């Protein structure tokens, strides 16, 4: 059963500014003279090309090009701040720690040391005190805060001990408190897959439509590059990330059938005040936009995201 959404908070997230506490997310930092060069060989996007105040979205891959996790990388000048799903934090930490030996790189845990608030909505920059129109992943230091532009607003990092005070300051500036369910609805509406729900270690970035956001085809070598490049230049992915317009809410994991054949399973599933019951799913390429799939007792019209 999908719980009822706070419609006032959703309204703020889509027309003004909502605040969601995301402090549980994983956070790491890399410092040292070889930090950028080292991370360049570990992730799919071009970290070496970043200047201070810039950032990017990237994937950690296996040697076979499958995703181990995704990460936001922020170049703060004196360090690289990495923001990831909590569920992959330890795996990524272990990968970095074991491959950095002999390099001028230091790895720091920041998950418990830093709070993180997501400001969602068109007024997020104003509430955060940031300039309007900055590109996604642009990042700034403001005293003890790190402010970073996201696709839906602004991420605000601060020392954990300052979290309550920062939260109250953002609410006083006009943000409306919201739960994580509001952030999930906004994410699904925008067609952004989430690792651990829509993505896992069976997925190659191109299948999930992540090449443009997360992959550089001009940088040097990195783990998993050969498979990712070969699929991009010579192959066709067997699956694609699609949106689903559902006739009724269904839980994540529900099998999707085209005729008698299973073509995927429901990933993120939400009820949107604007769009009704919708979901994301990786489905086989024979399930094209416009097709209607069976999803348990419901039907699912395949659409190209975003909604």
C-alpha cells in the first residue's frame, strides 16, 4: 500500500521550495595531490576536467561495465566531495581504499560528520542564497556550508552538529518541510532512476539512459570502459529505462508482461498528484512507448520519461 502524500509539501516542491532531510546519504571525500587523477580512473565521467566549483554525476563500474553505484562528485578546490546512496557506501569506500595504495590520495568518511538537506523546487536557489541560473553540479562554499545545484534544486551540506540550526534557517527563508516520499515522486516524474531500486549491478549505464549524464567518451581509461564503449559504438542495449502510466498503484518488483513474455519488473513506483500512479522500469527493447503491459492486476502504458 502506497501511503498518502503530503500534497502541500508536493506543491512546494514543484512550485516553490520544499526541504527534505537527506542526511542518511553516503558521503566521502578525497584529498591529496593525486586525488583527481586517481578518481578519473575509477569512475565513468570526466573528473579531471572539473574546475573548482564544478561537479559531475558518474558511475562506479565493474570490469564488465555493470554499475556498482552512482555518485555525485563536487570539486571544492581543496577536496573532492562524493555523495552516494547509503547502500553502496561501504562497497565504494572499500574499492577506493584498496586501489589508492601508493598514491598521494587520502580518503575521508563524511557520512556521519555532515548533514545534507535537499531543497526542491524553482525557489530553491533563492532560499539557499545562491545565484539563479547556475548549471547543475555547480558548488559553492558559504562559511561552513557547501551548496550544490541539483537537477531539482539545491543540496545543502553542513557539519552534522549544525544541522538543526541550518534546517531552521532554511525553513525561515521560505522552505516547506517535506518527507522523502515527496522527493521520490518528484524524482520519478523527472525520469531519474535510483540505484538500489531501478539500478543495480546487472545494469550497464546505457540501458538506463545514463550515458549523457554519467559517461565521458573522450576521457582516458577507467574501470569498465571497454564494455561501455563497445555497447555505445557497436551494440544495441537489450533493455531501456521507461516510464509506466499505471491503471492502479503496484509495488516495486511487480513483473511486467507483454503478452505471455516477462519483459521487466517495476522499479520506483509512486502516486503523483499531477500524473496519478506512475513508475520507472527497465524493460526489454521489444516493449516500446505506446505498448500496454500487464503489471499484476493493473495495466502499464509504456512511455518515454520524463512524464
